[in-house]
């Protein structure tokens, strides 16, 4: 089964602040390219997580598989607090 949830960067909106790269602890972004968001491992993304998108100041991150439902992954990074699990 192919991955059904992962972030997609709109590079026309991205200001390369690095917040998304810094936030994700699941290996989705290539941290060696910080602050540029280069996605290298879509399989690492947690279903329903919007941890990186919630931090993006320019609305440049959308998710494949997102149909507008409330995030339900249960992962700390999808909440308003600044948990550090990803
Ligand atoms: S922070 Fe969450 S949504 Fe963003 S890439 Fe990492 S696991 Fe996926
Ligand atoms: S958080 Fe948004 S603006 Fe910042 S690097 Fe990521 S995609 Fe670009």
C-alpha cells in the first residue's frame, strides 16, 4: 500500500524559515538541507500529523490525504503545545 499521508511543499509560498525541517523528528525532511525543506522520506510521516504545517508561517504545506478533518494522529506535534516528539 502506498503512503497516503505526507506533506507537500509549495515552494512559491515557502520562505525557507526551516521551522518544518526543525520540527519533524521522523526523518521526512533532509535535515542536511536546513533551512530548505527537502522531503526525502514520505513513508516516515505520521498519518494525520500536521506538526510541520501548523508551524509554517506562509501556509506552504499541504498534505496528501488531507480531507479537512481534525488531526487525529494523537501525536504531540499535532496539538497547540510545543511537544518535541516530532
Ligand atoms: S512533522 Fe508530522 S506532518 Fe510534518 S513531516 Fe513530520 S511527521 Fe509528517
Ligand atoms: S515552515 Fe513553511 S515557510 Fe518555513 S521552511 Fe517549511 S514550508 Fe517553508
